[in-house]
């Protein structure tokens, strides 16, 4: 398999964790987002959105969007499972993951922040926008898992929720968010980071890390 990504991309980070948890190897192909390499015609030919990650499987099929990639990995390599067996809990896990991957991360990603700068917003305002987006999303997620057994977001093993949480907390810290106000999320993060698959997927461990 080939994983097209970028070391600091939260979405790529999620998929790296999933691959590691499944014990799957892949060739990592870096596309430097700040240099616009994701907009090269050769890359747009496989991912017309010009986003990372993109996964090419061994048969040459191309998958985009991190959650779709992770669910495909979970369906084709079911051990260890990344979703609970219970349908209600599965829905809760997906809702948590989507709260971060669909509603929080997209409004503070590089593309959106670049657009805000193009519109003439001061850098301090752009940074505050990103911090606000993280605070809003993480506060909601703190409530979503407040009553869930730990140590992970949902129970005693990592799920897609944790794969989305760890990269998002990293983003929040990068934008100066005080994450100490989310103790339940930090508990889940600590449990996840104790697992080698999460540690090896960290941005600073990637070959293209700056």
C-alpha cells in the first residue's frame, strides 16, 4: 500500500495510527502542504480535492478521506477492531469522530487559514480563529464522553474516536489552546499515547518531519 500524506496533517495522522494498530506496512509518500505540492497535476489526478491523505491499496484502488480509509481498513483487516460491537456505541463513536473530523478540523485547517489571510485578516486573528474552532469542538467532545467508561474515549480499547482525538489535541496545542480544561479527553489521550502504534504515528516521527 501507498499512503500519500504530510507529517503534520491531522487526517494523515489518523490513518497512520490505524495502519500501525492493524500492523500494516505502507510506503509513505509526502506532499508538502505549505509548498502546495498537493496541488500538483500528478497528485490531483489521484485526489481531485488536492487533500491528504490518499491511500492506494495493493490492487491500485484509490481511497480518499481519512474516515473512509480507516473504516475500509477496519472492514478488511478487522483485528483489532476500531468500532464497538454494539450498534448504539458504534453510532456514538462515529458521532464523536465526525465532530472532530467533519466539524472541527476542516474549519481550522491550512486551506481555510490561508483563505482568511487572503481576505486580509491579521495573523493574530487567524490564529485566534483556529484556536476558537478547536475550543468549540473539544468542549463538545469532552461532554460527549463525560459519562463513558475509560480509559479511552469509549471503553478499554482505542476506537476511531481516539484516532481523531489525539491529532486534534496536537492541533489545539499548536494554536495555543489550554487543553487542561478537558480532563476526560486528556485521560483518553494519555491511554492512547501509551500504545506504540500511536507513538510511532506522531508527526515528529515521520520521515518528512521538519
